[in-house]
């Protein structure tokens, strides 16, 4: 009996290790469509985006957007609107990319990618899981983003 239990536990641990390695490989492969030289910075900037979202640092988040309305609105107006939207949209706590596709329209345009993934969102005191998307654009050697929005288009 004891030997069977040890074998069962050993098989379970082996299966867990295989699943973990496969998940890590898949996460690394998600970014393979992004040019190798700019990939690490994209991962870093996306992490900053999620951190600023999670910690509600909306003025810093504003600086990471590629379409800003500096003339009419600015950081303070953006920050205020984000605080007001928390009750409807929630606050992203985590975002794990699951697919990335290139969406650059024309040669000469900044390289742009659509990043879709699984998010954990704090909404009205509860954590909910959502599929969300964000666009990432490489401008002058730096990554900037669109808003992180709930995704209704599912790509497998």
C-alpha cells in the first residue's frame, strides 16, 4: 500500500512538472511574433502598465499611452475619468498575454501588435477573470499602448 501511494505521488509530481514547463514554454512563445531586439522592453513596459493600473497610478499610466489628448484633457482629466470608471470597468490586477498578432497597416508605420490575454479584474469587491486586449506600438524605440479593454473577439 505504501509503495503504491509513493508511486502515485511521484506520478502526480512528474505530471505537475511537465505541465509547469509546458506553460512556461507557451508564455515565452507568445512573444515570438515581436522582433527579438525589442521583445524584452515590451515585456517590461507591459508589466509597468499593469502595475500602474493595479496601483491606480493613472497619471503614470497616461504617459504609457500612444494616443493622448494633451491639448484638451491631460493627465488630471484622464486620471479623474479612470477613477470614475472603476465602478463600471474595475481595476486590472493581473494580465497574462496568451496571443500576439501583428497589426501594422502600412510599411513605414510604427510596428504595432495586438496583445490578447487573461486578466484578473477587481470589480465591486470581487475578482473576476476576463479576456482582455491591448495594442502595443513601438514609437521612437519605446513601447506605448492603447487602453486595456475587454476582448470580445476570441482568437485561438
